[in-house]
């Protein structure tokens, strides 16, 4: 059967080992070819080809539930459930989503994009099954990196306590977005070396069953011998102590081994861990040899060489610029300590890690711990910098409020991927952080208009000593302006007038400033004079400038690549109301009250009406309304 002809995975029931191996090869070739054009999560998917085939052969989706943690590895699942023909549109506007998507297929029973959610979701589905009296199997597939997340450990604990029939497939490739860290990773490492454990355990249990029942003492002694063997062969049998039946390690590229263990797991009562060893990037040499995981999420590349095809960029990477600026500051300030939740590569902190290995801590996928660890450092007069994606900052909200802001601790947040990120879609758009940080007391929030101002804001944050401060910056590269040789300190709460004007005011910051500047030029040609203000400090306001604008009675348009509800524009409305400027016209542009799906940032902005043309038309409308009311002096 051709991949394009696959409508559902039922055909796998009749496939023998040779047919499955051939299909695995075809799938790998298909993914390598398609992703060389569209980009996507290549390494993770190449690593789970055989595992996905085995799962769909042994279980019956969609009756049986597959819950993919993070979802980076669900491409094969999509192929086997009838979506091969959509891969030309992968991660593109209105195209196939790069993560599981419930509206795409009945086989996608759980949507994700953040890690460590699968076990909790699986527990919920297992409870629902038991309450309804049905008999479907619930299978969570989670990586060794995601297992370090606190939420996953909470769910492991609860599942083991409740003894629900639930299968956890631990996809252990020793990598997430970067090499994994932590004590649990070390435990798994010891398990990887204990391939003789299950055979020896079964043989010993068989021997114990043959012991005549002439007294409990001998049986108890035999049980202790079995436990001793377990601890000798597998140091710290973590999962069995939690109440799971542990199967493995299983060769994740051996279909026969996979099928045998999955069948056993399927008929075993209670929670089961199937520990599967896979090779990330399996079948594509450049990805297999990648020890840093540059092949986790990729753009287009040349298949033969693995060379990445990159568009020419005008300026430096924003992430790299922040890292380099922190390196410069750390040379003279020994208080600076950088923390990242498994994002050394994503936030381009490799240079910092090389220069200051004792002052960078990768805590793994543990955003809550990262935030509170930063708070602990701050209590000891250190300068902790938490480098974190906007979308992942959501996971540490309580710690930000309770542990950092409430104690007014001087923690610096460098918030990567602030704003729309494009192809990763709704789970990764960094559009909520302003709204959920702006109402938190003691917070300072800023965003630079370009790479030069960003380096100065990072310097400003390190010099600031009066509480938490967040510096936002977008995904991608700067606009290519000249960089100042010396770092400067920008006064907290100060705004900057970029263009003077007397008919209206545009207040904006960061990525939307070019849009405002283009609109200014168009409006100027039409005889409309607009003041463009770089409102680089979202909180606190430049109260003096804001009050001056309100006293002039000028219409105000706010623009933000973030949610409107509770955002920067809302704060302008609040300020006008609180200062009794009830007749002031305030219009707001930003992300509407919906989740923004995947596609190019340009296409997404067009879809929600955030364009230069829209800025021009809305400004003209404000000015026209003002003039009709005779409110200009």
C-alpha cells in the first residue's frame, strides 16, 4: 500500500515483520524528503517510526487512546491515520498542524505542544473509561525529557497510587530539545544498561512458584532474594517502587521486541511502564550524528548533505544578542547567574555555557522550579536571569506571582519568542505574557524597538535593583541597524518619540514599530500628522508623556503583537479613565480573543487585521471622528 492510500491504521494488523520494515523505510524517506522543503520536527519523528507502527498494530485507534506528549513525534501517527497527502502544507497557513489536532482526525484525542501533560490527560481518560464501564486501552507516549517535568511526576505518583489500567510508553532517546539533565535522567541511564533484568526476574519468579508451600518464612526469603536481584541489576527501580509493572528496556527499532512487550503490556492489569530505547534522527545520518540536537526542529535543508537552507538575515539573532550581552556583563559582574528550562540551544546560550559553565544552570523541563530557584538566588543578592520562552513562562505564573513579585525580588526575565512565532502555532504563540504580567505588582516589563535597544535594555535590567524586570524579544533576527559599541542604561518607564505629529498618536513597541513608521509615511503624504511613540516600557508607563498626550486631546491608537484583553492598550484606556479623560478617543490593535493557529507571521497578521493599511485606515477614522466632533483646539 502506498503512503498516500492509507486512510486508517487497520491494515497493519495483517502486516508481517518484513512488510513493517519496508513500510518504516518508506516513512523515513518520505519524512526526510517532505521536511527538507517545509521544515518541522525531524529528529523526534525519525526516532519513533517503528514504535508508532507497533503501537498502531497492537492497539486499535481511535477506540484505544494514544496521548502523545509534546506532540513533536506525531507525524508518523498522522501518516497512518490518513493525512499523508497534506504534508506539503505542514506547519503552513491553513495547512497540516505540526502537533496533534483534534479537529484534524478522530485519532488525535489530545492536543499538546507543551511537555509533560500526557500522563495527567491519560489518567483523566482512564478514570472516565472506568466510570463509564468501557474497555478501551489508554496509552501515553512520553519522552525521557518530558518526564522530568513536575506535572509528569505528579501524575506518575497519582497513577501508581490509583492502580489504574494505563500504559505509559517511555520513549527514551536521551534527548529533548537538548541533552537531558537531572537525577532521573541518570536513573534511566542505569536502566538502559540492565537488559538482563526482566529475563532474570521471570526465571526467579518461576522458581519461587515451584517452592512448596510449607511456611511463609522461606517464601519471604525468596521474595527478598528477588528484590535484591532487582536492585543489583537495576539500581533504584524507580517505577516499580511507584506501583508500575516495568517492561524493558525495549529496543525501539526492533519491531518484534516492540510487539512482544506491547502485547504483554496490553494484557497486564494496573499501570505499566514500557521503557523503549530509540535513536533520535534514526535513518538520516546528519540527524543521527547530531549530539546537540540541531535536528530537533529544522527549516528547509539539503537532503544529501544536511546543509540548512537559510534566508539571508539583516541583523543578528535576538536570542544570540541577549546571550552575548549577558556574556559581556558577566565578565565584570560575578552576581549574574543564568537559568534555563532545557533551552540552552533554543535561546542560543551555548556561548554563555562555554564562557561561564559554573553560572549557567539547565534545570530541564521544569519551568516552575526554574522561577523559584531564581527567586532563591535573588534573596542572596545574586543577579539571576531566567531565560525562557514566552509560551513556557505561562507554566511558571504562580511562582512569578508568589515567589518573585510578592517578595519584590530582583529576578530578570529574558522572554524569548515574545509575539507571534508562526509555524509552531497556537501552543507556542508568545502573546499572553503582557496580560498576565501587567497586573502583577512590582513587575517591570519592557521591549526594545530593535536589536540595539534590546542590548541596552538587557544592560538596564542587570543594573536595576528594585524588583523583578522582564525584557521581551521576538523570534528571529534583528533589522540590521548599527549597534552602539558601549552598553547604555535606559531610564525605567521612559518612552521615546520617533516621529512628531499633531493630529493623532500611535503608541507601540517592539515588532510593530516598523508597521507604525510605514503608516506614518503614508499618512504624512495624505496631510495627516501622526506622532509615533516607542512605548518601550509597557509597565511602568511614561506617566509624564502619557499625561501630556491626554491633555493635548489627541486620538490614540495602540498597537501590540499580544492579546488585547488586559494588554498594553487596556492599560492606556485605564489610565485615561483614571485621570478623567473620558472624551479621549482610544483605538486598540492587537491579538483578538482567540487562539492563533500556525502559518507565517505575515499571513497571521493579515488574518487578524494587523497591517500597515489597517493602521492607516484606523488612524484616519480616529482623526475624522475627532474633527467631526470639533474636538481639535
